[in-house]
C-alpha cells in the first residue's frame, strides 16, 4: 500500500487481515465497563460526520451534494483492526502483528515467492509492449513494477471487499491513527467530488488502500495516471493505468534510472553492523575497501562504484546483509518497511533474471512484543541515542543504536533487539 506502514491486501487469502480482525474483536470484548455501547457510538459517529467532517470537507472545496452522496448510509465497521472506540483505550501490549515488521523468515516464504515469480514472468511477457512503453516514459524497470503489482494485489486478482469510504470514515473516527485516516478520507471525498468514480465503486482493503496498486487516496490524487488513453485514471480495471501509476509513483519519489535496488553481501568480522542507514551513505567503492563483497562472487557494477550505497542489516547479524542503492529507499516510500523493499527487490530479480532466495538464512527474530521493543527504544533514548521513531518498530536507527550500545557495553554486537537485552537496557 503506497506511502504507508500499515498492511493492505494479502494475495494468499488475507491471513494477516483475519488475524488482526480476530485481535480487534478480542479487544472489543475486553473493553472497560464505562465504554459506550455500540448504538451510542454509532449515534456519535453520525453526528461527527455532520458537525466535524463536513465543515472540513466544505473548507477544502468539496460540494455538499458530493459529500452527502458519499456518506449516505455509511456506518461504522466494527470488524476492522486497530479500533479504539470512545471510552476505551488502546492495548498496552502489542504483538508485531504486521507482516512487514514481524519474523522475516515467514515474510520471505519461498513457496510464495516462487509462485509470484512464475506468474510475474508470464504477465511480463503478456504485457511486454505496455511495460516497454512505461519504462521508456518513466525509466523504471518493468520487473520492479510487476513485482509491486504482484505483492500488493496478486497482479490484480485479489478481492477488494470493503467500501473505502466506510473503512476510512471508521478509522478516522476511532482508530489508533485518526489524523492520518481523516486526511485520507478527505482525499477520497475529493475523488468522488472530482468525478473520478462514485463512492460505491471505491473498493479497497481493510486499511482503505485502493485498486491494483493499493494506493491510499492521497497517493491516487498525486500519482495515478491514465495510460490507456480512455480519459479515466482507472486503477481497478485497467492494467496499463495500474502499472504506469506505480511507475509514476516511484519516479516522483526519486527513482534513479539505470541503478539497481541493491546487492546481498557478506560483511566481514570486524566491520560493525552499526553503520547502516541512508544518512551514512558512501561510495560503494569505499564499502568494498572494508572487505564487503557480493555473495554472488561478482564484482559490483562499474557504474555503481562511484555512486552512493548504504549498509542494510534488517535482522542485524541474524540474517542476510546488503549494500543498497537510493532506489531501495524509493521502494520504502511505497511501503515503509525494509522487509517489504527487500521482498520487491528479490521478487523483481527472480522475474527478470531467474534469481532465487537470499544466500544467508533469516534467524529466529522479530517475535518480541512491540511494546517491549518500545521500552528498549525509550531506554536507548534515555542514554542519548537516536532511535528514530519511538514506536516499537526496530528500524535502522534503533538497530544501529542498539549495536553501538552493545559495543560500548562489552556485549556481542548483533544490531537487533532480543529478549536477553531487555533487563540489561533498563
């Protein structure tokens, strides 16, 4: 789902969504006694639509008629995950329930990747002419576009079971990220008001992501294009529009033509894993002088040696290691997750070159409670470290700060949070 950290459709049948829905229902059953009843909350929601949302929509230029048609009959969807109804509080302990931030081994299912790659190669051949025209126009390789298409919506085959207006309105009213979903809801209303499509036709995922590219409404308004020339930006039914919109998103996010996404490497002993991140980029030739080399045994491409590269160790020393290019971080603009961007890069390599799994295995990591990682982040901040967002997600700043602290504490440097470090970090 472009421009988000929240997951969208899962082409293999929505396992993550079902898990989150169950967790949400359990949360709903455990609300404190003073929480309002559902009829009371529904009544409050209808009032909120008119007294809070409508004035903002009107101020942004949406007409009354478009607003009324869009919200007519809209009710709260109580089965969505991450809801915080009025009178209740979010849970204190949260599992890393989003796939992009959970166990990497499960995320990189070899069976799934092989299946997506096989379908991706077939569809790349089928749409070869369209992909060539897109690459000429935008400079983004076809295999990258097809890989995103496959990951986001199963190449357009995934069902879109939800009314996007209903999802966005529910989450804007009572979720853990109300402000973000309110902005997306206003953008969705602009889509209706601008004649892009009707509210009824705006189908999406449980997080409000739209169509085959799984664009949030703000991304649709910025990046969706009409590539088949029929006068509509149709990311639901048109493959050319969907693929070109993905390319447009990437190029406007900074995609560098002619560069790969990155390379799996081996980092030798004695070279610290606490050097990763886009803010610590240096020429790939400089990384090479430290003994870092590609696992394939091939040299780094000559054109890349003088260009900037960044160390990436998404599982610390417990998994594959990489030198990535700025294009890797463009992929993260589509979904702010290292694992997501690596999945896209690996899948694209399989589609274009018949590549396989990463050489190094993924260790048994990513199973800590999000709240426990959050506590570790707060402890590191208290010691003067910059961990980035203090959100319970082990991003690169958290990983490298942890590695620096481990080195200074005389501990083995792993650059990844684990349960054995909880007590030591207090």
